[in-house]
């Protein structure tokens, strides 16, 4: 008989992650097994072999998988548990696929591959230097800061080629599904076997992919979103995180981990190279990279020598003379759209609000349509004749008269992508106009319509951030930004940074080839640093500006943050709980922990609940980890290193 500590992937008892079982078979760390827990049977992971304990033990029911999960992944799950103060059961759930013990019909997962003509390229000096640096420096994490179009993807491909050649697998993380078909197309020119992990894959497809990776005997290239980091491959030589500033690399639910930190840790465990690539790294990540003393890689020039910079015009939204032709499409933008469509080329219009109108109000009495559960304004979706809450998805019909004073003077203010799409259809009835945002169904997404975007079949693409990022469209000539400053209204320490990034990214969609291109940026705040530096794509100045501001105000990277939110169905309970915990923390936490609050959360009411918040700041992260242990397990949500305090 042998004895093993097994960690179930469900919480059994707070504070205890693993339990001892017997087995008459020899197992190793990472074996997935079925174990009895009380009356239940749970999936668990063998953590280690142990000596015969003094207490009675039950036998393992059966082995789920004959091939163990790589120990590096199990170590990663343990690290995530400790670093984010999350039970191991939860981090194991994160690294393992769902439905491990279900019987499945075998089904083939075939990635869609768009082949593209390819010319052989010669690396420029900066690309060659970056490749050389990553290949010859000590293994570890590298920040690759390269302007849009500087040829980062080619650098990733070359590094991947070298890794595969030396027999080690490669993991490429891309921010979201919108980008996968483009990057697969690029990688598939070079690598015959690519394993793709989508967020839209079914549970059984995911499981199949997972099994394939686990059984692989040859080095693999894996491409996917955040969770592709947990693909069970034994020998990883390279991990790339493309567009590493993207918010989707931070998981929104527990464990609220950063894929960048997790990749660095996994890289260390595999002795792999980790490359974090972006034109606009988060100031915190750039700061961390500088502090680490590791080489920084920079690509400052467009990869293609014949690249022509776009002509950028800034239109002041407060100067209404610019809008004599249309309420929110400036004369300048309309003129550019006319010219672009006349020559059969493509335009892209960016706006980061969904729906048709953001406010519905009564002109007679001032009543506004609000979500009955969240108390935020409902967004009009005119195509479906509904008002919808963008927090909880509550829906109601558009009122024909005011529910408060019965007048019929209902008006709509503010505009989203659906309204912009409609207005453009009126202006250009013959154009092929496509809208891309979170209201798309599966056949309408960037990924689904990527060929039409690439071939220029779509004349005007209107959309939210899904079209602002990463796309490389050969027919694109004009980019319009409807309101560059709209994200600045959110009272958050990261708002300016996100506004700057989005603007740099959307401008980066053009100026990638030898064609003349135009960018029209409309803004109510044309002198705001996020806008002016975003337009110049001047990352270094924006970094200096932000670092100075954060240092002064005490925000990351100068302090660590812990956001605590309590959720109750009554307001008084939420306030009371928040006050009690604040008192407790003020008494017990380290003196170098600053406790802000309690305050109502920014979205104070969500789905019939009340939310109150405490924000803890400390120059030492471990003081926050210790404080986290005091937080009650029920009613409280916690987040270490939040990227937003909203
Ligand atoms: P990034 O990912 O940095 O935005 P890409 O890798 O998409 O940039 O490269 C931009 C364009 O330049 C692509 O069309 C790519 O094929 C091309 N390119 C990259 N490196 C070179 C090079 N050394 N010579 C010529 N063209 C290149
Ligand atoms: Zn009214
Ligand atoms: Zn709601």
C-alpha cells in the first residue's frame, strides 16, 4: 500500500487543501484521481506521496488519467493559491478542464485556418537584436515594447521556430477570440501542428484538446486566450503574451490572477523564456521590468520600410461648427468617409459604447429609465425595441409615454455603436457596413467575419474595442474615433491609461503599409494628456506622466492594492459589515497598511444587492496577504492587485 496526499478540486473544509488516501498502485504528482469525500466522489490531484499516517485512510477509487498533469502546472496552481489567497481547490479548477470524468463521444476539433500569401522577410536590426537577446540571455521574462506594426509577430514566430527546433513547446497567448484567426493564419505558415484553445469551444472540444496536449510526444505550438497557459505540456521553452496590456489577461472571477504573473512563474518552473509584447505595456509592468534589471527589448521603427505614417486630425467636439452636417459625425470625418468609399477602400469607426442611446428620459418631468435592480441608466437597443441594463442584462420594452407623468415626450440621449451604424446606413445606403461589439451573435463577430474584413468586402466597420486592437487590414484607409475621451469619465486610477492605450491601438490600425491613411479623432477634451500623447503614440512621455502621478497619489506600482467588496441584499447589512471589517482591519492589520473606506462601490447596486467597498494600500504585498486572512469567507469578495477600483 502506498499513501498519497490528494487535493480535491472542490472545497471540502476551509483551510485544508489536501487529504491522505491509499492506493495499491504507484502514482506520481499530477495524477488525476477520483476520491471519496464523505458521501461524495470528487476529482482530485495527487500532490505528493507521504508516509503511512497515524489515522485511518480510505482508498482512491480510481485513476482518471494514466498520464499525470505536468508537475509544473500543479506547482503553478499552488503558487496561485498562495499568491492570490485563494483555496487550492479553486486554482485546481482553473488549471484543469471541466467534466474530466464524463464519458464522451470522440469528436474532432479542427481549427479554421486562413492561408495567406507570404513573402520572405529579412529581419531589421531591431528585430534581429530582440531575437538575439531573448535567445542568448539567461532564461526569464522579457518585456518587448514595440510600436504597432514594428513586426513583433515575426519576432514571436522566429522565437517559436527556435524553441520547436530545440524540442520545446510554445504557448502563445492572445488577448481575446477576436484575434485568434489572424494569429493562427500567421503561425500556420510556419508550424504544421497548432493546437488552438478558444473560449467558444465546447466542453468536449476543450477536453479533447487538453487530452491531445497531454499525450503529445512532439513539441507543440499552442495558441489561445488566457487559459491556454494551463495547457498540459511537459516541456515548455517559450511563452509569449501578445498585447500584454489587455485587460482580458486578468481574470475577473476568483482566482483573480494575472496571466502575466502566472506566465512568469510557469516560465521559471519550466526554465522557459517568457516574452510580454505590447506597444503600450501597463505602466506597472514596464516599471516592474525596469526594476528587474533584465534586458528590455524595443522595436521603435515600422517593420516595413515603405510604411507611410497616417495623417491625424483632431476635431474639437465642443466646437459645434464642426458638426453642422451631423450631430456626432464631424464634417472632417464625413469628408474622409466619402473619399474612402469613392475609391473602394475601407474605413473603421471606433466608439466604446454599445447600444443605441445611453439615456432615456422624459422631457417634461426629467424621469430617466433606470434598471430596477442596479439603479443605473438603461441603454436603448432600438433594433430590438428594448431598454437593457449593461450590468445585469435586465430588459424592458421602450415606454411610449413617461411612467411618472404620462407625457409622451420621451427622448434619448447619448449614442452607441448601434446608432452610429444606423446613421452611417442612412448616409451610405450602398456601403457594406458591419458592426462589431458584444451584442454580436456568433456569425457576426470579428473572428467569424475576418475574411470580409481582410478582403475589404466590408466597407465600414463600426465597433467597440474589439476592432481597435491587433487587426492588420490591407484595405483600411480611414479610422474615425467618435469620442476619444469617453473613458475618462470613469473615476478610476486606470482610466487615463486605458484611454491612452485604446487611442494608440486604434491609430495603429493604419500606417502599417505604403498607403496614405487618415485618422480623425473627435474629443471633448482635446488637450488631455491621454488624448494628446495617445495621438502622438508617445508611450514614453505618457509613462513618465503617469508614473509621476501614481507616485504622488500612492497608486501601483508604488503601492499594492487589495479591493474588498461586501455583497448583501440589504443596504444596512452591507454598511454594517463594511464598518465592522474596517474596524477589525484598523486594529489588526500591519501599520503600513492604509485602509480606505468603507464607501459604496462604484456600481453600488447590482442584481438586487448592495455593495460596499474597502480599499487597502500597502508598500508590501505580504501585509495585504496577511490582512486578507482576516476577511470573512462569506459575503466578501477580495481582489489583490486589482486593475480597477470600480
Ligand atoms: P506588430 O505585431 O508589431 O504590430 P506585425 O508583426 O503585424 O507588427 O508586422 C507588421 C507588418 O510588417 C506585417 O505585415 C509583417 O508581415 C511585416 N513585417 C514584419 N517584419 C518585417 C520585416 N523584417 N520586413 C518586412 N516586413 C516585415
Ligand atoms: Zn415625465
Ligand atoms: Zn441591472
